C-alpha cells in the first residue's frame, strides 16, 4: 500500500524537487481545500518522532491523506532527532496546512512527546500513532468518528492488523489474540496495578488502535501526574497511558 514513493528521491537534498514530488503524491489523495488549516478539527492525529526513516513517515502520512474524513489536524512532535527526517516534515507542512511540527527543546522521551501532542491538540478526539502506523481503510476515520459520536464514547478501539516487511515483501497478519492487562501491566511506575485491573474484554494496551475523547485523555494525564510523564520514559509508555485511560473513562467499546 502506498508503495509509489521513490526511495532514491526521498534521499534527495534538493528541496524544490522534493516539494514537487511530495505535492504530486499528496494530490492523489487530497485537494487544496482538504489541505487548508482547520480552525476546529474534529480529530487530532498525534505522531511522535525520533530519528525516523523518511519512507515510514511518508507512508503513514499518505494513509492519513487518503482518508475520506478530512476535518483533522496532524501534529508531529520531534524529540530532538539528529537525522534529516525533520526536513521532510517541514516540506510536507508547506503542502498540507493541517500539519503542525513541534520540536522538543531537549530529548524528553516518548511518553512526554505523546502527552504534549494531546495537550496542544484542538480536536474533540485524538488518535496517537507511532511513526510507522498506517490506516488500511480510507473510510476508517469516518466510521470511528461516527461511532464515537453516536454512542457518546470516551474510547473506541478498532481492529488492527500487523504489517510485516521482509525481503521487500509486505504481509498483513491479523491479530489473533489480545494480551490481557494482567499479563502486561507490571511496571513499577504504576504501583500495584492488579488491585485496579478488571479489564478482560479484549481491550489492548496500545494507543495506536484507539480514538479517544480529548478531555478524557487530559484526565488520564492528570491521573498519571507531571512527575511521571515528564520522566524520560522510552518504553511501554502506552501501558501507562492506557491504564490511566481505563481508570478515568466511563464509556468505551470495541469496533467489531
């Protein structure tokens, strides 16, 4: 999917050539009206970055551009990358005015970057992706936004498929079993989490397969506390956040 980008061009340092190339790709999925700045986006898509490969960033963005639901903003939070991936974002944001780039003053870790993205977002709902995540259905945002609105949901989890790349081949493998919280949440930052966990309904510990009401996410950040999300946590940060989200959310469901 979205394999039309040319890896040799991605490594080109001529910004004029790159701009024309990215514009031609994005125009396949969006028109000029779609790419205008949105005063009141319905969904904020937050993507933390740290030394990411350009092809992954572009593939992920193209899957967002292809969505039929256009009232969005796309927030990239860069955690002091030392490669040239930021140059890609700077060109892309000239094409798509819905893109916002924020660069941390110093390396703060992925939990901080995701939390910052939510705080500065303007959407009613947020989706937090990793840099290599893609939407496989062009109607996904339309479907999950309508479902969340119709049922007044705080969290809606949607289906996920693992994308495996090997020897220049791409395979899509359906997730067979969701890990339970009892077997996953064991990190000391959360204390005795098993005293609180009763979530055995197939909900995952990931952020990237959920649309979340922003005000509920902010409550979760208050539950986590500034000391924790300001710590330089670079692994299992989604476990911390989803635990807090399920503590504060009142209405959540899974899209079958």
